[in-house]
C-alpha cells in the first residue's frame, strides 16, 4: 500500500500492473523489427544501411497488400473486362452476405470491439468475429488497435492513415500498402496492449455473464486463427454455396461472394477514412468541432449508402462511444438499427447514447467559436475600458472649441464621447440635427426621442468613440429634442417638479441601458 493510502489519501491507479497482463499475446513482427533497429542504433559497430529501394520494399505490408490492394484490383479489372452473367439467386446471396459483412465490420469491429458502445451476447460476438474476418481488414486486435491510434493521435504522424500529414491517396489506399512509420507502429503496439489488458481484466470479473463487453478469449482466438477464418469465409463458404444452394461454377461463387463482396466492403470503409477527413471537401461540414479534419458528409442518403451509415464522422470523433452515428432519426444507419434490434431481442444492453445537452453544448461552442473568429476580423471601435476619461465640463469645452476651430463634431451618447465628424454630412436626419447635438448629451434623441437607431447605426457609432465621461452625475446640456421628450415624459408620469438624475450608466426615462456595439 502506498504512503498516500496509509495516510487516508486516494491511492494512484497502477496502470502498469494492468498492462503487464499481455503475456499471452504475440508481439507484432513490426515491433520486433523496431527492437532490432533500436539495438543497431545503440551499437555503434553496426553501420549497415539498406538501399532506398530495399528500405521501401521492407515497408510493404504483404498481407494487407494482398487482401486490400491486389484482390480488389483483380476483381475490378475482371468485372471490366468480362461482363458478369446475371443470376438472381447469386445476386440475392451477394446482397445478404454483403449486409452481414458490413454489420460485422461497422456494428461489430468498429462500434462494439473498438469503442465499446454497447454490450452484446457472446454468441453475437462470435458471429461478428467470424464474418468480420471475411472483410480482409485484419483481425479484431489489428483493426481496433489501429483505429484507436487514429482517434488518439488524429492528424499527426502517429495516425496510421493521417490525410493531413500524408495526403488523400495514402489515407485511402496507401496505408494498406505500406506499414506506418516507427511512431505509428509503437503507438499501435501500445494500444494493442491496452486493449488486450482491459479486455482480460473485464473478462476475469464477468466470466459468467452472457451479455458482456468484448470477450478476451474470443479476441485471442480470432487473432490466432484469422487467416483460417478468412479462407473459411471467402473460399470454403462460397464453395459450399455453389455445391448445395446455387447451381453455378465454384469459381463464380468464390469470385462474387468472396472477392467482389470483400472488395466492396473494404472500399466503403476506406472511403470513410478518406472523404470524411477531407477538410476542404465542398459538401462537408463540421458542426461539433473544426479543430480536426473529421467532417460530416452532407450528401444525404448517397453519403449514407457510400459509407454504410458512417457519413457523420465529425459527430463520431466528438462522441466516439455513441452507438449511433448522428442525432437525426431519418439518416440511413443500418448498424444503429441492428444494435437496437439486438437490444429489443434482449441480446444487447447498456447502449451508450450521449445526452442531448452534451450535443447542444458542443454545437453552441462551435458556433460561438465561428462567431468569435468572424468578430475578430471586424473593426468594432476602441473598447470602452481603454478610452481616456474626461469630465463633462471638459467635454463641453472641448466640443465647442474643436467645432469652432476645426469643425469637429463631438457628441455624448450613453456617457461616451463620439467624434461624428466623418458622418456629419451622411447623417440621414440632416446636418442641422447633428450640429445641434454638438457638445450635448444626445442619448435620449439617439434612443428614440427623435429616432430609435438600428444595430447597424450603433455599430457605426462605436467606431467613433474617443473618450468616456467620468462624472457620476452629468451636467451636460441635453439637446432641444431631448428636453422636449423629457418634459413630455415627466408630464405623462406625473413627475413634474422632481429633479432628474443622470449618470453615465443611467439614461433618463430609458428603462434599458443602451451601449453602442454591445458585441465589442
């Protein structure tokens, strides 16, 4: 027990003990290579350097290249060069298998195994793990560790498919061809350790529950047998379909149900990482946070179909634990529908849904950020607290002298001295009205006795501030129009004979304090 615990304090969370529970997991080959490279750097006697072409070839991820580059390209060229024969049964089987694959990837790999958005029955986890392996995007541990690094280190060198660092093509296909840099590899290995450790700790405490978080033994089993599962779902399953369900050649079933289906699922997922991180994409928006590249695609149902309901990527990066992908009930989000159906069937529980208040807070904060940025580009005039001070007598004398000598027009409104000389001949009420107000308090006239000025007029007036009147009680003479309005208001309110007080924050007979350009 730590000294803090003995003294009654809160003991610190010992995360190192949790992370050490990864002895059952094989260290990725990339990390082993990194250890060898590090040893070579520390040993000055090792000075071997590979040719740049050899070094580049060593960066190629062979497995990912075969599954995500070669097979999809082969499928594309074959579809272009040879017209596919129409078969209704095969088309229906392809649609069903594609949908199950997408659900296993989006609702399983992504929202459940990576972000723990809900808890689900162990049998559903097993199905998602098996069918998810058919997508060719790696095992659950591979996928979740890479995706967690993407969220944790978005738009940096550690992000495995950072578009802002490496460009659009790399975020779309390049990261499936090449392994990441050393920083990215280390970050992925660390996330992998964390995911395995936390799932093991959760499993040890909830072994008897059928509906629970990601199963630790399942993760290890699927990671160990990933290649066999891929062969089962992409080769053997289509073979069985061709033999017993559809009277088609085996190769046709393997090609369409295996290669073509897998390629479509992959491209839909890769499009999310590319289009949904294209910050300058014309049809995109960032309603929750614009500090990152994640955007929402405003393509309607087209964007939802292209990304299988993952088009609201700005929402996802702000609320990654939400089992939905957006707040709109009418968007196409099949993964959300399936998760809700599993809950209705008592196969899922603890669906995480962020509160509407938290969503609205982020929306307001982003809107306020935009307003502040736009406001900073505008000229609002000198802030009131930075204006020099003068007494009312100094103001009257200054106004009279400056108008007599230099034809400068100084007017007091709301206890602030304004130099309205540039506007004197543009005033809609005429030159005489402004000249009559020189050296006087025109607050009442400005606020409605003569004309109730608009926000635009107040914003313009704010740019003419020159000083603030410091007297607690002003002795500035009011304009003739204001004197008439004061007298009228006094008679209406039965206050004849009573002295009228005026301070720089109190406007006579005005129940609202008017400050020019309040936004400043």
